[in-house]
C-alpha cells in the first residue's frame, strides 16, 4: 500500500512532526487565544490544527471550511453544517434541530448507517444578521464541551458583497467569546493581511499570527525515507533534494511526487535519478485534464507569460529579458497577464516572486515544450 498521503488531512504517523508549531498552537488553544494561521497552499495548515487538537482531549474541533463561498447564505449554511457534523458525533442532533426550527430544517437518516443529517429549506435566504445568531449557537455548543473553532480559507470571506458587514458581525461576537479559541487559517497572504492588519478592518490585530512554512528538508527527508523503507525501497538525500526543488518544497506536492515514485518502483528497489521523469509522467497523466482546462481559459498573451514564468522564473517578469523572451511587447501587458493569472489561481505572488500554485503544471509546460 502506498504510504504517501496528500490532498487530505493527515495525523499521527502520516503527519510529519512540527514540534515548535504544534507546541505554540496547543498553548494558544489552551489559553483561548485567537490565532491567524498563515501558509501557502498544501503546506499542511489543516493537518496541523487537527494534530494539535487531537493532542488536547479536553477540546473538540468545530471545522468550518469557507473555500470559494460567494454569498452570506452560503457562509451561514457552512457554519450550520459544521455544527451539525460536530453534534452528530455526540448524538445531540435532535436538540440542535429544535434550536434551528425557525430556519425550517428537515432531519433525515442515512438508510445504511442510521446517521442523521440536517438540511435547510432552500427558500430561506440567510442574511448578515443571521451571523450573530449562529455565533451565539457556537457559544452554546461550547458550554457542552470546550470547542476549537476553525475557519479554513478565511480570506474567501472577502468574496462576499457584504464582506464588511459579515466581518463586523463576526467580530462583534468573537471578541466576547473569551473562552473559545478561534483559528483563522488562510493561504492568500495579501487578503489575510487585509483582514487582520489593515486598521480599517473589524479584525485588525485580533489574533496572534503563526506562519506555516516549508518543512525543514532534513526533518522531512527523514520522514519520507522512513515511508519508502516500509516497502523496502531506498532513496538518497540528494535525490530527495531534487524532488523538493521540483515540488517547490510544498509538503503536499512533495508527498504527491513521492507517491508517484512509489507507484513506479517495486519492493527492494534502490531508487535513482531515473525515477524523476517516470514519476513526473505519472503525475502529468493524472492531472492532464486539469492542465488542459487551465490552458483553455488563457489568451495567447497570457499563455506566453505563463510559459515565460515556467522557463525563466518569476523574480523579474517585467525585465527586458523576460519581455524579449516571451515576445510580449510592453511591461504593462505583462503586468495585465500576471494579474489575470493570479485571478485564475494559476500563480501567486510571494516575497516579490511569482510562483505556480501547482509546481507540476510548471514542469509539464516545460516538458511539452510550449
């Protein structure tokens, strides 16, 4: 069985230890300190939270994923579904059902598992004013057992037309929930900065910041080699370093790459550099449809800019070298293409450098000789 896990929450033996981060997060949770958890995509923020809470038996986790929310109604329903999911585990769904009677809920039971599920009448549109009531519900839930409330991909609350009102409603309650630790996790730093570091924001300086960055290569490399050894496969540190480079040191992408290398080898193999193109081709074949979809959304100029980033890097995309290499005539045109690629979530900007959200897409563009 392939031991490399990616694209989902991991913990225990599948979680690469981050002792300092885990210790700090546990301390903040135990003292009911609100936390801004920042890190790029697939760096393991959610897994870190789960791992930390698993080590704090007095707490239970209320996990609310708001990725790609578009309306306040959607935001409110995400909160309700998260509370229902948590209560389902403690068998308190029917009591919760009564507390939400004004929202016309319906309670059904899975015919196979017998587990209850709750849904709300689609005709009931939840508005910003409902947020306060839902936060009161979270406070009531906390009285049953201490809860850690996690809003994942919190920057997407800015997608809402009523974002300012929604943030104000949230903050009006969170500031008085002194016994509840809130964790606001986000992967788009400039948007999280807008929420927590802009003086005009309701959440200005309302949480302590924890940064989830790259794993130290020595620690992560040892963790990965132990995974390979489960199948009596051997891999060297220099080869892992090359795989780290290709995957841009993103933990989830590194594990995906290692998983492909595992699938392309057999028990007892001494893995060498020949595995890199083989493993990459396996990744490409699994992600091809996504690459093609991404390309279908680009103009010719945006594609030339993207290929330029793949081949020349993203540190100086407005330089004459980059402009000449891509055939784009004006720096303003490059800037416009970059902004569009960011909006499409194909690239992102970090420390004055443009990077691919999916490093394997970058490798594929080079491999296909675009």
